[in-house]
C-alpha cells in the first residue's frame, strides 16, 4: 500500500527538480536581467517578426529549430525576423524556441569607464554604475516558442480552456475511502472542496478532469491528467527573514503553437528558471551517484562529461547586459584538434592542440617561465627538443621582412635582428633609431660590419685565458708550406655580379697545413695565424740573410784592408 500526503507529494516533486539542477536554480546577486516584454510578435504563415518596443543599441536573435540553430544580430532600429524557408528544403515541422537579447543603450563615457576598470581588474564598477542609474539593469531578454505544422507556423492566438476532454465521467463509482465523485455530485459543487485534516490515498492518485473511472496506473503513484498541467507551490510565509518565493512546475504550453516542455518557474518573479524541451535526446542531463554530471552520456567519468558525435563544445558568451562589448568564445574538441574559437570575430581558431601532442608541449610554470618541451623551464621562454639530433626548434615567419626586437626598458636601448628592409634579403643587426646597420650578412655570404672585428672575447681579445694545448710552431716550415699554396683571382659561383676575390681555396690550404682542423675548413683565424707565422718565418730568414751579409761584408772589408796594406809588387 502506498501513502502520500497531498501537501507532501507536491512539495517532494518540487524538491526533486531543484536537486537535479542546482546550478541552474542558484540565487544570483546580480540585478534583474530576466525576461520582459521587449518586442511585439507578428506571425505570418512562414515567418515571424519581432517589432521592438524597447530602446536598444542592437538585438541578437537566436532560434533553435528541428533543423539547427539560427543566429543573427541586428543593428539599432532594425526589427528581427525569421523565415522558416531560411532553413532549406528539410522538413521544418516541429517546435521552435526563440530568444531575443537587446544591447542596452550605454553612454560612450560609461563604456570607456567600464573598459578602464576592466583593465585594472575592478569588478565593482558595474554595481556602482547601476546604483547611480548610469547603466541599465534590465530586463534584456525575451523568449518564447512557436510550432510549425504542415510547413506553416501556428500562431499563439488561442489558449486551451481547462476542462474534460471528451472523457465520460458519469460511470465513476465511489471508492473505499473518500471515493471518486460521481456526475451528480460534481454538478452540485459550486466552490472548491475543502478537506479539514490529513488525507491519505491508498494505491495511486489521479488528479485532473480527464482521469478515468478505472485508470490504469501501471507503476505511477501520482498522475496529472488533463489538457493544462501545472503544479504551484505557494509559500505564504510572512515573517521577516523567512523565504516566501512561489514556484510552479509547468508541463507544456497552454497556447496554440506553443512548445512541449517541462519547466521550473519562479512564480514570484515570473522567470523561467529551467526548461527541458520535448524530444530532448536520452541522457541529456545525468547526475550519477558520485556527483559527476553527464551531458549526452549515461556514464560520466569526470566531474563534467560532455559527449557528442560531432565536436563537443562549451560556449562562453558575454552579452552586453553589463555594458561591456559582446564577445563569444567556444571551447571545443574533435578528432583534428582541441581548440578555442573566437565566434564573434569570424570564428577564427587562435588556439589549437593537435591529438598526439607530447606531454609538456606547453608549460607555464608558477614563476611565469614558459616551457616548450619541458616541465620545469628555467628561462622566460625555454625550448627543449629531444626528438631528433638535428631539428629546427624555432621558426619565425612573416608575409614580408621579418625581425625580432629586443628592448632594454631600463635604458631604452632597442635592437632589431632580422631581414634587411625593405628588400627583405639578408640579415641585419641594427640599433633602432640608428641609420647605420651595425651588421649585414647578405645571401651570398658576404658580411659587412660598421665597426671593428675582435675575436675571442670582449675585454681580452684573443686572451691566453681562453686557450689551451699550446705547442711551438716551425715558422720556416710554415713559410715553406705556404709557398706551395696557390693564390688565385676568382669569383663565387653564387655571386651573380661576378665580383673578384684573391685568396687560396680550402682544398689547397687544408692539404698544405694538414696539422690543422681535421675537417679541412678554411678558418679565418687559422688563415691569419698562418700568415703571421709565415711573416715571422720570412722575417727570421731575412734576419739570417742579413747576418750572413754582414759577415760577408766584414770579411770583404778585411780582405780589402789587407790588399791596401800589402807592398806594391815590383
């Protein structure tokens, strides 16, 4: 046997609905941004027009249809409209839910103040401006439904009367307790029946004009049965500090052309807090025994689990109700990427992550260091790639000359590193503001610098402290080897201008000085060193020859003196 108090079963139904959607029913500290009469509707056979009656700076219309979602923004002075022919050749029959949201008229100076406060992180300015009457407080939205039958819109001009819908009531027989009122008893009732005391109903209960004498309940304990179904919870609390909000459960619209839905209504404020439309798919909303919420899945595995066959998406829509500019972002993912979409500005995708990306592909550390390929970056930007021994880890590309700028904000010194402008060829390093390029490396490999070239250090050029493995060198041997290296006049094959140069080639130089680097490359430091060693070797040879000459000159002078001193021959 089943027992239910009349009051308790009604309140239990309300409580169950409130527990299913706690987030949707949570109280808001914001001003009234609820629904209001913003426009009068004009229905045609295939179109609907919203004639705006509220001042606005623009209107955003959304229509959810069986064929998809219609989304459009209208400028100030324009009336929104919708034609079912815009949906294409698909069958348009079904329920359509629409919503218009206006952009309030806000003074330009107020908008500037809002933006300045936003940049400073001031979240209190909206409340302050509304309190001063400088920012509208709503309502900003109006919504409703209409139905399309046989390709034509059914307007909401008719409202069903509550009453018996063709069901015979004359044969009803009294029951075991209070019983079921028969036709004769019904005809004598002129006011609501009042029951003083508790009421217990054994078995099941049917309420409504269309309840049959022998209703087949199945597993139903309570059944509401008629053409207009509503449950109203009227809280009559009058003591200060006690809540007295009235709530209503609605089951379908009572207007012709209205939608089929289950709805929770804040009856005191006249707000539709939660709506579940008819024909919603299975598992549209599931809260499991672990508190996990599933949207489109019966088995959520995390706190919020969204399942869909085509790009599950979360939309973040900032409307204009608080005076800020409208902006909509989508966070979504599919088999091609996880991405953030700027739905307001051409649906661009400024952020993407491809499936299969490695761990730590992008890391922002707690000290604001950014790492690519590392969990623990030690620089403001650190890139680590261990995937291959020879791999490009950074590429900068631009539709034109490309440069990187480094700026020392403490002393204002700014340098550019990048392509030569405006030609876009060659690499330039230059002090910004200086008409001279401090360094230019062209595509032929020619290097031009505006100052001196110093090797191996700044404070100690070519310092002994920077070197090791010293060994003596035979300058005479160097000179001998160098004398066998051909020095020619030649041009680079890549130089289209055919400019002439003088010097040895790498192969000859490497062959002559095999004691240098094993790779055989012609290093300018080695070239200068060999030249210096050869000069020293040549200088030694010259000194040795000069000493020999001096010796020969001394001997010759001695011989000349002897000849002069000898007696003349007879």
